[in-house]
């Protein structure tokens, strides 16, 4: 399996080992655009891999805080009570950069920046930038993707 994320098209493409496209999903990347620097709230570019899969077996809309279930399930009322929260829901694919100096080590380290592919409230718009650097997906889509990939699945993030 291989994941490609297009920041410009706001699209995630899942391909098999031979390169055949299996599925595409609309996503939402960073409001601040592409960038690798820690604290930039940008989506990092380049070669990555899925370092960890978090949330297997959790209910859809499970709220994660610090990569752990908080005991909450997201609903409209919870969202209205905490309108400024950056909701990380359902499943997490934690990314690690593969290119030292670009997205690995030092101030550009994707994993240390806690950049994930993760679920979001179903009311969150997809197909346009809106995240704090992560790649947001619809909950049903992240569940499907999560079940299709293993740790160390390659992930390429580009501007095209």
C-alpha cells in the first residue's frame, strides 16, 4: 500500500504495491499551507511513513487527547461547548518524516510536531484547507483507510 496526499487538490489517494489506485478521499490540510517548521501549523511535505496506528476498535467519534481516548464521544453539543478545540476523532495514523533536514530531526521533525492523519467532526468541511497541520478526514473514511494500512506504509505529501 502507498498513500499520496495532494495539498493542492486536498485529496488522499490510496494505491496498491503496483501503483493501482484503490481509493481516493477528500481531506483538509493546514490552513497555513505547506511547511515543515515546528510551530508553523503547516502541513509537512515529502516522504513519510505511518509510524503508529492508534484507535483500533474505538467507536466512531471517539475523542482523542494526547493520542489517548478521552472517554468522550463527539457530538454537536460537545462541539458547541468547546468551539475552539481541535478535534481529533475515531482513528489516528501518526506520521514520521523520512528526509533528514526536511521533515525528520531537529525543528522540522514531523513526528515531534504530532502530525497525523485523523478523523474529524462530520460537519468539518473537506476539500479545502482548515487544519492546524494535520490531514483531516471524515470518520468513515479514516476507519476504512486505517483498516487498509499497516505501520510503515509510505506516505508522500506534495503540493500538486
